[in-house]
C-alpha cells in the first residue's frame, strides 16, 4: 500500500507479533503485542513516541546556535520537553504487511525547515522490531537530537512478576534539582531512576519479566534515559545525546549529513525465576 494522506492507524504483523502505529498522533507506536500479550502502556500519552528535534528537557526552552539565542515553548515546568513531532500529524509514505515508512515536516516553533522520517519494521520471524529515524534539513544547518520514548508495562498482567531492568553503563549523568544533567559524570547508581546513562559501546538494556518475556533494547546510539518511577510502566529511551543536549552536545544536521539513529527491540521467552 502507498498512501500519501494521513492514516488513522497502520497495523503490522509478523508471526505472533502485532504492532499498531498512529501517524496522526505523532507516529506513536500505540500497541506492541507478542503472542497476544501487550508490552506497551496504553493511553494517549503512552505507547512509544518519537523525540525530535530534541530529547528530554531543554533548559528553560533556550538554546544557542552560534551567537543566536532561540526560545522554544516551555511545556514542562521550566523546560521545553521531548521535541515537537510527537504532537504532530505524520504522513504514511508506504506500508505493507510488516513494515512502514512515515514522514513529518519540522515547522514552527522550530526555527529551521526540516523533515523527519521514521521507518518501522517487524522482522520476518516476528522476534524483533527495528525503528530508524532520519532528520534532514530543507535549508540551513541546525543542531538537533533524535530518540524514542517507549513506555513498557511494569507488569504484563498475566499473574507474573514485575519487570527487572538490566544494563551496564560506563557512567551516569549527575542530575540536578532541575532534572537536567549538571555536566558531572558519576558511577551508575541503583534505581529508582529518572536518569541518563552513557553507553559508548552502544545502548544495551534488557527488560525481563521472569517466566514470561525478555526484551532487549539495543542501539548504536551512546545514550539512554532510564525511568522507572511510575507504578504502571518503565521507560528505556535510546537517544543521540543527553537531556539538554541542544546546549551541551549539539549534533548538527547539514545539507550533506542528516542525523540518523536506529534501535532494535528483540524478544524471547524468559526463564522462570529460580
């Protein structure tokens, strides 16, 4: 199917995996079911959404590009949160049984013209999902970030145990009272977390629901935010830079070099707890 008009919902299937994407709702993954079990928290603000052109919080909505100061809308306390495209209507470029491509234009309040593409693909065997983001400029170069914000269910609702989060990070970004990284890197602390971790060898985080399912979130990106302070869900967010990265670690999108990032979520049955 090729459809250049907004679609309400795109459904993808492979083996026993089913994925629902809502282009008009920020190209959000609204459902991921494996063997009939839902993995994502349901609801308008949940599922899994795209973070572009910045990830997490931007300090007071302000950032500089060279000597020019830009102001973004403040929508989370004192900060600008999660970018703009998660609120936008995307267009479905193509879709088949197990893959689809979507695009969204970067427009006001973002100061530059650009385009975001998301490719969504279930593996043929239904054992993994690969998401790929591309951010390109339609005019001048600009700083940007890209990533994903999935809400995985803490408990799968089948009478099993809550999820366990496993990862090895080289460092943790020390978080200030304003929830922004202070610039200091510390040894990773035990949870609960609402924190950014540095993983120079690539993001590699495993979610285990003992006796039910194991999901590995992997990416060549070197940063991940882990959040587990909500009773209903936990988040593992691969992203191209840390929160407030437009100010501290900008990645420039140029006419000859787009920003590209990918993540693969793979799953398998988990052994029962000892």
